């Protein structure tokens, strides 16, 4: 396997930071990592925008997230300013396929889009 490009490596590093419970609890940090036009399609099927996801993740009394187990992360640079990451997570017995688009801006790499899709192991699928 070849080493990822510096753009892919930067996106992977940023994605892993976003999965850290400490980062997810900080509105300031989330604000510096999410693109102003950020959208997410969550594992529930709900569509989230930047302001709403920051508010939900950092709400007083919100249960602290547990760090997920991440596997099979890989990335591809689609354009000079766009990286696509895919990976799987497991947390609390729930498994999801994940897909993220990172855009290069004047502020650095920002998460532009994310989608999570629940899955179960199915040897027939």
C-alpha cells in the first residue's frame, strides 16, 4: 500500500480529531473544523446542518460520547481542494459505514459533508 498524499493524511488526521469526545464537546473547536456549508446525513437518516450539529453535540446535559473504534479508513484526493474519506466505526455495539468530504479553504481542511450508514455483518451480502 502506498503512503497517502499529504492532503489525504491531513483529512485523516482531522477526521480522527473530530471523533475524539473532547473535540465533539467543544463548540469552539467544532466551529473551526466544520465548513460553513457543512451538512450531515446521520445514521438515523436525519439531515443536520453545521449550527444544529454543534448545538446538539455541545448541549449542556448531553451524554458524553464514547470514542468509537475506527477501522478501514482510506482516502482519495478527488481534486486539489477535495478529499473523500471512507471508514467504519463501532460504538456501543452499533456499526456504521462512514463517508466524509473535506474541502481545502483559506482556513485549512474543513469537513464539508458526512454520512453514516448503519450495517450488520452479513456473509451473504
